[in-house]
């Protein structure tokens, strides 16, 4: 009997040692072959080269709020992502000193080409970021999501020529395929030779180029209406740009319907989509 108990104890002890192997229980990393590229550390933004950061693997219990408290918007902007797209299994960039990157923007404080314009919009594809300038000085800026490979956002100089607060896509539907994809606070800046229109509008922000050519800005109000989350919308970037660029302070009452405009702000799209490393 004693031998049986001794043997059983040794088996349990060995099993316990094997099960507690630290290297086998440490946090995993994102799959490097993941076609969704959910490891955002692989996306290279030049402005982050001099900012210390590390990869943060998102575990099942993690949210931006639980990880960073009231600083979650700073980390979201740093990653060009919205709260709805931070999910278990992905890896994001985590600034080593979150407080030091509050107010982070890759856009220059002054942009000489915009100096002679009351309002001027610059979209930097390489940084996935939009800057709003007044007489060459940066008024505000925000992360953006441009067109994917094969559907790149056209570069060059354009001008805002229409607004449509309640715009929806004529081609694409929501994830559950129940409605046309919402494009709230839409600002048209270009019509291509194939008669395809390019807009700046509200959309989901997944931390990388994601559209079919338009430029998307975060808007949790739209997400709350369509998906029911987040419960308390806080980030309303597309609404902010819409009011500044084509709001009622500069134009007549906005009925929410499509409306062509004259003398809208200049839109300059520069650079190329970021590299994946």
C-alpha cells in the first residue's frame, strides 16, 4: 500500500512540474502568418521611430479601458484604432510612457502650402492620419483609415465639393449584411474618371488601411447606432471634422441630405500606405 501511495505521489509531482513549465504558460504572441494582420506592431509609421513602445498582446480579459484607464484614447490614437476593434488575440503598440504621448500627432504644427488657405485638409497615407489646418497652422488632427492595396486612396490636390451627413454606401453592407454601410458625416473631395466618388466619412477604424478608397474617421456615435457599442460614445472624430469643414457656420442649414458645395476646403492627399514589416 505504501509503495502505491509513493508511486502516485511521484506521478502527481512530476505532472505538476510539467504543467507549471513557465515557458508553456506565458502569454502567447500573435500568429505571424495571420492574413488579417492583427499584429499591429508590424505596421510601420515613421513618426513612431523615435517613440519607445512595445507590443501588448490582448488577452481575453483585456480592454483598452482595463489596461489604460482614462488614458485609453491616447493608446487608441497611437494605434489608429477604435475600441470595437481591440479584441483578444491581437497585438497592439503600447507606448512605454503613455503620459508622454498624450496629444501625439504625426502632422507638422505648420504646413506652408496651407498658409494662404482659411481651411486646408492634409491626409498622410503613410501615417494614416488627417490634419486640419487654418492658414497653415494645425488646428486639430486625428487617425484615419485609407484605401487598401488595390483600392488606394488617390493622391494629389482636391477640393471639398459636397456634404452628406446621413450618407450610406451604395455598394457595401454592414457586417451582418442587414443594411448599407453607414458613412455618416460624409465630405466628398474627388470624383474619379470612372465616376467613383471619394469621401471622408465615419467608419470603423481597425488600425490599418481598410477602405475601398475613401478615408474613414472614427465615430463611436455611428458604431453605437449600428452595433450597439460602445454604450457611451466618446470619440466623434468624423463629426468634429464635418462641423469644422462643412458645418453650418460656413454653409446654410444642413438638412442631412446630399448637397453640393462651392469653395470647400482644399484636400491634399500625400504619401503611400504604410509598410508591413
